[in-house]
């Protein structure tokens, strides 16, 4: 099992290793990222050729970049891809030209309201080129000068790369954990999700026994989930009992989640119960606030029971989609805290069951060694949760429902329920 004291340090080290890699929808950056994660968990890596249909979408050409820069007539570098891979608009086509100031400005992206940030900009499905630069540096450019723009990139008939991992359990019922690996050097928006899910997969794989089967998916956002669904839709619809899309889980702010469209699925209940049970400040958004792969997993003809789990929801924190979303925004400690939330989701799902009373009336717990033999102040409180569990075990309510009623986390009720089943007081409703 994982050493909980060592996890934050290992997460920090993994983030530092992954941060410089230039990722996109496709290309060697994704492969390198999955290769590193695959050193920690046994990922199955898949390549999907350019042009492959995925419902109404098509896998785009593969994009790779080696170098890029803008320099003055005298050779002074204004910006360089090697300094920060956000300087180049994602999926920029190759170019090597001398252009005027006005032409450069047409292809230059900045954020006037954040003058010291490099914006993250892409053009996945329209062929163009562009650069991204701090607004404060744009002000220093000479309108009378010319500039050499150079992008050494390629758009080729290649493939889209994704990875998955299935950890089997006693049941064919599956819990899905999905995250994306398509953003370049940004900490919270990109690296925190894959890192947390990787460590979660390690932990689940090390459990001595698993009731459910767990499916982990590492994909480029949007097109990746569409590709994955196009290949596994029937299986996922038949077997997924709960799903969690994990994104932006490394910062120090409060927790949040985006519910399913109905807001009443098993995943909705589990994440809400865990956040409340751990007494964590959190925000429950609306599905109207969607913006990640929940758009695909919860679309009407897919309709998986899935929620998106975050700290700061994408688009809501000031560093989002800029160079300011760096390693200072995230920490191993906070990623470990987010990991702890997901571990409790797993514990809740693993221990949940519908239980029923065996006897009419209250069972006699004392003769089974389950109740204090001497009645005194405080003795009843010691078994209050046990008695409340028995009182609500009617063969219809599961432990998650009972926990919500009596104010006890379901993962704490699970061992109590097992004790009562072993003592012959309760039975599983399915038995």
C-alpha cells in the first residue's frame, strides 16, 4: 500500500517531471506523458489513426513541434518556444517568414487584463499559425520594425494516443475515473488530474480485495472522450455504476463538483456524501456550468452516471489557461488531499450495500457481544450508530442512504454493517 507520508513528495516530483512537456490533442508530448505515467501503473496505450470517425467528429492530423521563435532584424529573440511552450499557439502550422509589425500583431495573442501572463491559445481544427506573449512585452515592440517568425512544426497523417487501465474486482459493475492529458505546461488545469488519478489507480490496485471493477482513462479532452465512447459505449452503458471526471484538483482552494444533468445519480450521491462527511468546504455547481469531458460522458445518448470533481472549477480561478497556472499553483500536499477525497469515494462504493433486519423488533445485541453488559452514562452512545443502522435497515435503503439519514459517513457504517451481518443480526438484501 502507499505510504501516505511520502505521497505529496512523489506527486511534486512527478509534476516537476511532467511540466515541461508540450502536450496537445495528439503527438509525441502525449506519448511521453503516458509513458511516464505508465512507469507507475500498467497503462494500455492505444493509437487511433488520423481520419477515424468518432460520432460527429474525426481524429485530426497529428501535430508535433520542435522549435519556434520570433526575433527582430538584428536577431534579438522576442519569444522562444524553448523558454515556454505556451508561446506557440497549439496546432500552429509551420512558417519561416519575415513579416511586418502589423502582420505579426494579427497572429499575436495577449491578455491586456493580465499583462504578465502568457495566454494558452489553440487552433485545433483550422489551419493557422500564431504566437502568445505577455501584454507587457508587446508594448515594447517597434511598429516600424520587421520580424522573423519561425515555427518548426508538422501536421501529418498520424494518430491520436490515449491510455486506459482496468483493475478487475469481484463484480462486473465498473467505476470510471477519467482525466485528460492534452494541455501543455500548466499545473492545475492539466497535471493535477492525471497525477491524482495515477496515484488513485496505484492505491486501488493494491487493495487486498475489490468488490467493483475500476476503469481509468487518460485521454485528450473532448476528442479523446468521443473516441473512447465510440469504442466502448455499449460496455460503459451496461457496466458503469458511477463515474468521476477529475480535473483541476491541485490548488489550495475549496473543493467543487459538477453534477450529472439529473443530479441524482449514484456518483452524485457519493461525491456529495463524501465531501459533507469529510466536512470540506465545497461548491456544487450546475450541469449548466459544464466545460470538460462531462459534456460527452453525460450527453443524452450516452448518459453515464458521472460527475466532474475539481478544487477550483476550470475557468473560475485567475491563473486558468495562462502561464501563471504553474507549479506554484499546485502542491503535492493538496493533490494528496484531493486523492484522499477520491479514496473515500472508493471506500463508500466498495462498502455500500442494502441491508435488512433478520428479526422482528430490536435484536438483543448484548448476548452477541455487541452491546455493553452494564448500562451507564455514555454506554448507549458507544453503539448509537449501530442501533441507528439497525433502525433504518429495511431491505430497501443502502448504507449511503442510511448514512445520510443518521449523519454517519457510509464508509464508517460499512464495517459496522459487516459486523452485524456476521453476527446474524442483519443480512444483505440480495442474500
